C-alpha cells in the first residue's frame, strides 16, 4: 500500500515527491560516495524530470529543502541550509531568525554576532576578577565606601589587613624613591627595597574568596552587569555558506567574499566588543566607530581579489559542501547533445551485461605500466569520473583502449566527456572502453 501511495505521488506530484526524498536522505554520505551522495542522485533525477533546483540562499532557504510555488502550483525546489556540510543547526536557526534583513555581505556578518548581558555565574566571575585585580588602595577605598549595614559590619574585621597591605606598598615605594634621590645610595639597600616592594605588590592580600558572603553579595549588586559579544555563526560556517552559493544573493563573486571573510569577522567582533563597553558606560580609547570605518573600507575590486578561483574550483568546493552542483551545472551546456542522444544513461545505472554511453566529468586519471602478463610493458590507466547524477565512480582502461584514448583524446580535469563503459562484474567499478571529449557546443572533439 505504501509503495502504491509513493508511486502515485511520484507520478502526479513530482516536485513534492522529490523534495520529500531529498530531505529524507540529507547528510547521508561515506568516504567512497561522498557527502550527500543520495541527495545528489535525487537532485539529478529531479532535474531529469524537469524540476528546477534552486541553490541555497541565506535570505530565502528554510532548514530543509522547500517547495517553490508559482501561481499556487509547485514549480521547483529550494535547497535547504541544513543540507550544507559544516553548517550547524544552531547557526541555521540564528540565520533564519536574525539575518534575514541583511542587504549586504557586511551586514550579514555583523548580524551573526549577539550582544547580551552575561548570566549570573559569569557575572560572579567578573566581580571576583575585578576585586582581585584591584590595587590594595582601590580595594581599601571600595571597602570604606560600603554604606552602613550588614555588609559594612562584615567588612570591618578585614579593614586592618587591607590598610596594612596598602601601607606596606606605599612605605616601600617611598623608601625606594628616597634611596633614588641619594647621590651615593647603598646598592644593597636599593635592591632590598625593590624586592620588598615587588613582594608586597605580588601578595594577594584580602582576596574576593576570603570575603564574607554578605560583602560579596553587596559587591555583586553594585557592579555593572557585564555585556559581551558572541559569534552565533562561526567563520567556518560562513565559509561553507559561501562555497555552497548561499551568499550569492549579496555578491556573485565568491572569491571576493572569501578574501574579505577573515578580516571582516575580526573587525565585526571588535565592533561588537567596543559597542558592549560603550553600552556598559566604559570609556574606550578606540571606540566602535574605528572598527566600523575599517569594515566600510574593506573591499576588493574584481581585478584585485587575491586567490582567484576558476569556475572548476568553485564548483568543486560547492559539490564538496552540498554533494551536488546547484548554482551552475557543468553538464548544462550539453543539453542539446543529451536531447539528440536518448540512449545516454546515468552513471548509477551502468549495467554489467552491455556497454553504454554516459556523460561524465573527468576528476583524475593515472596511467600505469603493466608488470605481468602478455601485455607486460604496455600502459593502462585508472580514471575517476563524476557522473551527471553526481555519482563518483572508478573505471579501469586496459591497454588497447588506453592506447587509442591517449593518442586521440585530450584529457583535462573538470571537462565533460562521453564515456563508453560497462560495469565490472569482478570488482567494484567500471571498465572504460572509449572516451570522447565534448565541446561547449555539444559536439565531440
């Protein structure tokens, strides 16, 4: 019964069916097949059925893939953010809640941070460190400033120790100054005074942990609440989003965003940190305006972008984090060839009983010399291809076919070929019989 229902859904509502299947298989992958390999197969099948697959977008995508509608009719599928490798669920939730209003890449990065008051546990740490780092004179002044009440009564037994610590530091500092004024001061006396001063300064004195609870609670109540900035979307998450094409809505040049990312995150964090200090009423020498000025000045023109990547490399990164090609299908220019060659099969459907033709992208090839047998001394080769349905597969090319291919076919990584193959019945992989390179016009070269 379930098979009947799914068959009906597939035949009558292909967009909804393919969206459901893609979401069911998200995150599935292994070392051999690659990340999202089942998603990639369903994406290829959906495209073959005429279903448009839109790349992910930080402003429009949901967690999972979602159905797009045109005049209330399902018309395509938008790739989901949670299907991108390396992007955490918490980052996706933050993006959907706080980053949808961004109009530029810089605004998006700034929106990936949160400024908020710390919780009570962190505030206790702040108050403790603040007291322990104070000079003895400052501790004494704060203790004397406690108004009459339980806290003032509780701090009185500690006032003597605070005053003695402060007096010792001031006394040895004055002694050292007097020795420095003398024209013929005793070096041993100066060294002794310096050592005593350093020892007094290093002595912890009355620490926060030694204070009575009522005094601690008073200091906690009068200390301004600490505010901090938190990166809710990490730099690695943003890098994966750029590779996946989810940031193309801000800038189609992914290399420019990648080049700006590290410095932009650094200045965004600094801007939020300085803003937190201003919100707490602290005086800052370098306010948030300086960081914002650096953010506004950060830009690369098209001809100045460092580390430019070609389309082949960008698509490779895109496939690495999504499992498939979404923004630009490398097989798209050859639609006419596919239309004129109906016998082409997907790489995942290569049979073992006959030779078939399939469109592939060359990932790598490795020639080797046969060491034994009747073809010893001749060359053969091993190939790795990516199929039109985003399936990776290995193929072995024996001596005679390899002699023909190496002589007549130009081999380039990332280019599209028609491979005549059959499934190897003895081992995992395929046997390559022939290989023809296609030009962008769809004709064989």
